[in-house]
C-alpha cells in the first residue's frame, strides 16, 4: 500500500559551486510558483558537511560571491524551510553516497514532490533516488502546473522538441520525482521573508564499495562565457556531419564568438553537452546569433528569444526558423559557410586596418583597437607569445598593442592577416594597393639596375612573384637595394658559400642549401668563399 504524502515540495540544493547553487534556486522559484497554486510548502534540502552553510568545493571567486548563507538565499527566493542534512562524509560530493543517504530521509518525510536541477549530477541523483523509492520520475520538465484532482503535470519536450508533452504520475502514487530545467524561472527575491532552518545530523554512512574518488578539479566555467557572449553561432542537425559542424566553429572563431548547438549535434558528439541551447539547455541573449542547419523547434527557439539579431541559414525555405529570423539565407551550409567565413575574415581585417589608420593609441575598452586585436587573438586560441612569433614582434610589443599603448605598423597588420588566413589584397583599399604596387615596381627597377642583381623574370615589375640571380664578390658583403617589403623570400646557393644573418641568428649555407624566411625580417648576405658566390633569390611580395 502506498503511503500518503505530506503537502511539501522538496528541492535539492546543490552546494558544489555558486553556479550550481543558482540553478537550484531557480528550480526553487518554479517550485514556489507551483506551491502558490497547490497550497504546498516548499523545502530546500542539502547534503553537506557538519554546520556548513556554504558551497562544498569552490573557487576563491565563488567563495567571495556568496555573501549570505545558503539558507538566507533560499528563504528569500521562496523556501519555507531549509534542511541541512549533515555528515562529514558529504565534504566530497559523490552521487551514489548522496542517494544512499537520501533514500531513508525521503521514506521518513514522504514529501509530495522531490525536484532536482537538470544537471548531470541532478539527473543521476534523481534517477537513483526514484529507483530506490520505486517511484515515478518525470524527466526534463520545463514547467510544473497543477492538474485535476490534485495531480501535478510536468511540461516536457518530446519528439526532438517538436511538441511539449504533458506528463503526470499514476493515480495513488507516493512521492513523485522530477528533474526540472532551471532556465526560464521568473521571480523576485524578498530578503524580508522568514523561514525555518534545521541542521539534522546523520549517522555515519557505510563506505561505498568499488567506487572511490581518485581526483577532482574545477571545470572550466565556459557556460558563463556562452551565456554572456555577444556573438553565438549555433549548429543543428541540418549540417549533417562533424566535418560540416567544423564550419560552425570556423565562423564562430572568425567572429570572435561562441559555438553552440541544438540537441542532435550533442547526441552525435560533434560538440560538448555544455553547448546545448534551448529548454533543456542554456538560454542566451547575444547581440548577433547565427542559426545554421536548425529547423526551429520550440525546444530550441525558447533559448534564443532574447537575441537581438538572428541570422538563419537553412536549405529548406519552409523551415520554422525563418519565421523567427531577422535575416534568412536559403542555402546549403556546406557550400555557403566557406564563402561567408572568408568574407567575415576580410571584413574583420578591413576594420582593424581602418582603426590603425585612425590614431587610436591610448584608447582602451571593448571598442578600442587593442581590445579588438586581443579578442581576435583569443578567438583563434593564440597566446601573446604565439602572436608575437607569427608577426615578427615581441610579447611586450603585443601587450602594448592590446593595452592601447602602441599603435601597430601596417606591416604588423599584414602579417596578422596572413596568420588569420586572409590575403591582404582582398581587404586593402585601392589607394593602399596602388602604393604597395608602386613600391614593388620601384624595387624591381632598382634591382635590375644594380649590377649584382640579374633578373630571371623579365617584365615582371608588376608581378607578385619574381626571381633574381644575386652575385656577391669573394669575402664581401652583399649590398642590398634599400627597400623593405612584406612577403616571403627564398634563397638557394648555386655557387660558393654564403653567410646569411636573419635577425640576430647567423646561418652558413653551402652550395645546394637553401633558406626560406619572411622578407621584412632584417637580413644580410655575405660571401665566405674565395670565389664568387651566386644565389637564386625568389621573392613573393604582396
């Protein structure tokens, strides 16, 4: 015979981090809305070490963020009572140990409902507890509402989010269990509310068999980055493969934005679960959102309603996502995205080049040139040291640029463009191209007039790729034509022996040896042999 339940709704309080506690409080708010209609009391319960009313394991930043006790927070958000079930064994949160401790507690108190936040830990704990109690478990509830004859109905997405199913427990059930989506909770914090707080010690629990904690560390709080991102690129099932989903990552990187997904890419392991958007995932409010290969199911669109501008890309012109989008593109993503990514990269570089031309030195903040370059660097996953290396600068120079203390030269921007995968010729203005072309032509003329240069590409004064034979007298330095240019250079020793100084490093090249380098890096050539040294020099200039 099923035991009658009390008029209480219990909510599990996850004390592992500030973020997880906030998710529990959001579920508490939803429980309070339900209780206001059913007349039930709301209980927040935690499993914690003795006398602990703060998070169990947390970073320094999280610890500093909690200025009030957990009980005060819970009561302010709608709890009538807060239970701290205490045992020193809870200092390390293990889900199987929590479930073993919780089973007799629930059997004794018999609450009407027990709600868990929709997290990995919450799902696991809810399933174990419901199984032990031989009770029903409603999974992934978006909302809870009262039904007929005192029933409680859970609104749960079904059929891939295409419909919102109404689920309830069988008649005569005992305690009901549910996992609840925290997002979407609306309520006001009332710090004047009063409630009851109880610390209940628990007997020592048996040591778990076959399971032990080897190590633990704080997870990367990338969810906060996603939820606060100004630009988000969401990929859906329409992309068709992990390879095509990689284009979503490339677009997000080009935009210095964040990657997100609907449920199918998560299930196919194209992306991590913490990237999920929608009723069972995260709710985001970016300024710009690209929705690529997504049908527009309600489960997904509920998480993007706060976006300022939505750009949808889908091959199906009848896809529901187009009804929500501000801009719609009917196209195959695998064909369209490479073109879009290329154009975005060119636009980003053009904006940076314009910022260099307008003296922005000393400006800081999100709109400054330095901050834009920093955002671009971080989006590519480059360290300051790596950016310094690929642009021929020092880490101190990069720090000065990002801090707004240094205005970078055009040469830096050209090298940055190359590393970013953009041909500088695609984003330079016509006057900039003409200036570079004139420099290239004049350099070609100067070299052909110099006795030590023999051109191997006659009439190539306007070409990007040129070849020369350079002759150096025995034991003499080569006298270069005074011209610095952006591009690449290749030297192959045809005769003699060459001493080649690149920056501060000295190389010795013998007949048949070669070297490839960036042309703008300071370099010197000297013949080390007692005979003439001849080198084949190939230049590529932008």
